[in-house]
C-alpha cells in the first residue's frame, strides 16, 4: 500500500511538472509572438514617420568588419551623409578608410563618382528613388548602402524576407532612450534601435552577415537628422571634377 502511494505521488508530481512545463512553453511562445508584434509596431511607426517627411538629411557613422585569411576581424570606419527629396532626388557621400565616393540621382540619371580613381559612371534611370534603388539591385546587382532609409515605405522594404523578430527592450543610444528590436532573415540578422517618443528615428543599426566566414558585422550610428534642409537648383546634379574620366560599367567604381 505504502509503495503504491509513493508511486502514485511520483506520477502525480511528474504530471504536475508536465503541466507546468507545457504552460511555461505556451507562455514563452505567447511572449515571443507578442514580442515580434511589438517589434514590428515600433518599426512601422518609424517607417510612417519617415514617409511623412518630403525631404531630409542624415549622417551615419559606420563600421564594417573584414575577416582576413586567418579569421581575424579587422574593422574599418566610414562616415556617410545622405540627402533625400521625395519622390525623385537623392545625393550621398561616403568618406572612410576604404572609400571616398559620391552619388547623385535627379529622377532621370544616376551618377556614381569614385574620388580615389577619379572616375565616374552615368546611367539613365528614370523614375522615383524607390524605382532607382530596385533597378540597381535587380538589374545591376548593386545595393546602395542604407538605401532602405530612402524608400517611401521603409517597413515594406526591410520586412520582406523576415523570418522572426523580437522586442528586446529599451536602452540608451547617443543619449536617447530607444526601443531595441531584432529580426532574423535567411542570410542576415539585424538589430535596430529606434528613438522613443514622437520622433521615432533610427539611432543605431547592426547587421550580421551570418552566411559569410567569420560572420562579419556592419554597424551604423545615425545623427544630424535635418527635416528642413535647403537644396540649391543644382544640388542633385553632377558636375564632373577636373580630369575625371567616365567609365561604362558600375563594377569599375563599386568593386
């Protein structure tokens, strides 16, 4: 009798443990779903805020890992500034350890200038900023760095291909309280820190290239947001520097 009671007690404890474990798993799954929903809401709020701005400029302080033959990561720095006038004008400059490059787009023509080579490429690309970025990616295999910020719908651009997401919590970036969100895709994982309050601006971005050897990371901190920049008549037009030479293929200035 005593032995049977012990067996019954053990079985009962096991059953209770299984119920508690199932409940905990269900709660964890619910929290994960809610966390992804909140993460998406934060990104959508940022997207809607930027979509409502007809013109703006922003500066990004970037770092990128390069993995050498031994597997060691070497980090390089770059400062990028971008000016946007929706729907069809963009200008960007990059100045860093590995490149000095400028981009102009006026709704009709895209120009990329490489200061190191003193060479430029001009390509007719009529349409909008969105169409230009898509054309470059699909037809030329070129992804303009941080181009997602220029899209008319940032949310749709970055959420395509997302497999999962989570709301990590709140933290401070460059002195600002931010929502911290993280998402996974097939080839990359990425994290975004977005300012809380009525100015949901991105303050930091980290992309992990998990399919590349050593899983290098790209990091960018954003500052100097300006939503009333002044553009002169020729601001988005290219004026070739002295002695610069034109080249026909993008690969010659983008490699």
